[in-house]
């Protein structure tokens, strides 16, 4: 089979791709939720908290022990951003152990994965007051550390200015000034809001003997915890080209040894547009690779920058050029 099969129920979707080329079975659940300033920072905190414990496994140590009991199954969480949507992910890599009955191992691993995502109540596990306060301090450090990555921070600021007034302008990690306003009760309320509003996409990939039964069981778990709700919530948010084609120049100062110059262009072309393949090809020729025009002419031949490349964001249609000297 060369393409995913899909099962759907309301705002919950399971995508399945059997593949004999892997030695692990991969299961991932991603919650897509529209970014807004009110919930942004609390949502960004949640994936970092989930692995601190659940009601059934109330500590990181007990969660780790549960993974070890599943022949070293790896469970992890992550936080991403695509356009104006947060993506909160919990995933598992399940070893393809031939001497163990597959159904039992996969079922137990998926149960553990769902526990990390859903098995929480206020005041327990990762939502314990002391753990929340510790995670708030760690998250403040994450936000500060993101500023130290000057190239990525400059790109983030460039996109924020170019996408001003839209959810795509909001930072992935949220705002440090919002952290003092949060406590265990507010973070748990945000968690409940997330489950009520997010769209769930689960992915099952690997050498599953009966992936359809695994997918059906996982879809049932998702709908039980999140409810069916309406259909697809994710919308295309390609930013239109500005009619006046004006140029906005912004200069920000910091204590750096290497200056950054980023340019952002609104192409008005997104992933679903007929012109997208041409735009993707153009970006490759323009600056997407080390053999592209920008790198060869600006850096190699004229030594005008330490590095230069271009990036195309398919969700917003933004084309960015990044340089450092």
C-alpha cells in the first residue's frame, strides 16, 4: 500500500500506513488547535508537562518504568507550530518484538500513550501545584533560550511582523510575561479547553499485522475522550499579497556578534494552490539549497554574507530570505 488509509469521526482522524520496512511500530497523536493570545502560553506548556505523570502513573519515574515493561517502548511529547495552529504531539515507538504477541504489546503501548494524553485530573500527576510551578520556571528558561538562537529568533520576529494581526504571528512558546498569571488550576482549565476545541490526527505507521483494528480502537479512544464534535476545523490561512506592495523596514538591536538580515514576502500561494509546485521549484533554485543562486552568488562568489538561504512556509505562503554576516 502506497498511501495512508483514513478513519474519521467528527474532529478525530486516524491515518494508517502499513510498512514492512521499519523495525518499530510508530503511533503518534497530534492535537491541532488555533493559536490565540488567551490560551497560547498555557497550551505551549502542556506537552512539556504530560511526561511528569498521570493519574495512573503519577511520576516521570513510574512512566519510564511502564515504558521499560513494554520492551523499551519510547513515549515522547513535543510542541510544534504550523501557520496559525499549535500542534501538541504525543508519540510512541513500539519495538517489533517477534517473540511477543503483537496484539497485547501494541494494545498496552497505545493505552500508555493515551494515558499520557488523557489520564489527568486537577491537582494530581503533572497538574500537581509543585510540578506546575517547576514547569513554569523551566518554560521561562525555554523562552529565554529561544532568544539566544539568534538566527531562528530573527526569523520568528520577521514572520511576526510580516504576519501581524494574524494567529501566525504568535510565538510557538508563548509569552514570558504570561507565566506569572498561570497556576495549576488555570493550566488544567486550558488543558480541558484544548480537548474541547482541538482537532485530533493520529498516525499509525509500521509493520502492523492488523493495523485496521489498532486504528479503530484508537479512534474510539479519541472520540470517547474528546467527543465527536463537528468535522474538519483546520482552515487554510494563506496570507494575501498586499495591494499597495509597500516595503516595511524594521531594525531591532541586541548584543550580538553576528548581525541578521531577514526578508519576508507574501506570495499569496499556499500548498493547495495550483501555482504551489512552481513556487516550490522557484524556492529551490532561488535559495533553498547550498547550490542555489543566493548561496552561490551572495556567499561563495562575492563573500557578502556568512550564510544565506531562503525558506518557504507552505501554510501561510510566506517566502523568507535569511542572511547572517
